[in-house]
C-alpha cells in the first residue's frame, strides 16, 4: 500500500477519480472539485511526497524527486481495485502525463490542467533553477506567516472561491522546505513529440489560452489527445474559470467512462 496521505470524498462505489495537486499544495486543495464531482464519483486526493502530511524525501532521493513522486503514484494506482481517471494540475499534471506514457494500464484516462513542462534536451533557456527554488521558499513562508493578508489579497486579485483560497493558503505551511531548497526539479524528458504522440490512453489537456507551458498537441497528431484552451484563465484554470473547466472535463469523463 502507498505511503502517501490520502483523502477520500464523494460517492463510494462510483467511478474513481484520483486528484493530484500542483507544487506547494496538497490533497486538501480541491474543495470546489469535491463539491462539483462528489455526488457522482469516488474521489481520492493525494498528498504528494514532500507535501501535506505525506513522507518527506530522504537525502538520497533529493536528486530524483520527480521520479520518486511518480513511483509513489504508480504504487497508489496499482493498489486500487480498478484503474481510475487521473486528474493532475501543474506538477500533478506532469506526473499524470508520465504515468499515462509509461504505465497506461494503471489508468482509464488522464486530465492534465496546465501541466508543468519538463526541461527539453538542447532547449535554449534562461531559467534559473536556484532563483526559482528561493522564490518558492520565500512564497510559502510569506503565505504561512501572513495567512489572513494573503487571503484578502487573493480575494481582491482573483475570482477564486473563498474555500479554494483558504485551502491554497493553508497548504503552504505543510510543504517540506528541504524539498523546495534542494530537490525541486523535473526530470528532463520528451514533450509534444515523444510523450503526447505516444500516449495510448484518452487524455484531455486543459490550458489557459496563450499559456506559456501549454503543450502543442497538434505536433503529436494523436487522436487520443485533446486540448481545450480556456480564455481568461491563468495557470489554475479550474479556479479562474470553473464553469469552462468543469464543462470540458465532464464531457471528457462522459466519453471515457461510458
């Protein structure tokens, strides 16, 4: 059985959705999804390693954290009585995409909400990993230390529901700071061609229109992969434009689970 902390919501005996959060969040950060899907689906949300109350990374795992997270999720999926649909946001979307590629027998389909893009071989980049790590550390510490101020700021600056903002804020205190400082990285790997072109399970990619990380699935030319662009959304599509997000995902789930 998996070591990860799991939360279960929704309809026992219904089709199972496994919800996988993004960086610095955890299994509690899906309140609107739980409300929307709870009367139809058995919902399993998970704290990725280094997040929430799941185990922390050991020193020997710090150089391969994304691989460890993927292995954790595959162990969880293998323990379920039947393959679920996996829904992942950002980091969770990247991991769900890797699982769809490497162990497709473990899932019935995948929903990727603006999945994080791994480094590409030979890609020109000015991305500063050290700066990104320090920014993430400062960010989670700021939200943890000034929770009420940050909640008020998010209420003014975003269309997110109060439940989503509070869950987002509270999750920051539970992130493993050592992971952010030492292990935060995605393994280099294929993307549009080489990942999405090779997928053998139905996959829905929901991205903000014009988003920087959005995979160009046209390059993949894979009929199993569909992309939906949502106007006016940012990186957290389901929070910025919940009606459009859930309409797209519900239609996909109807097709996959029928």
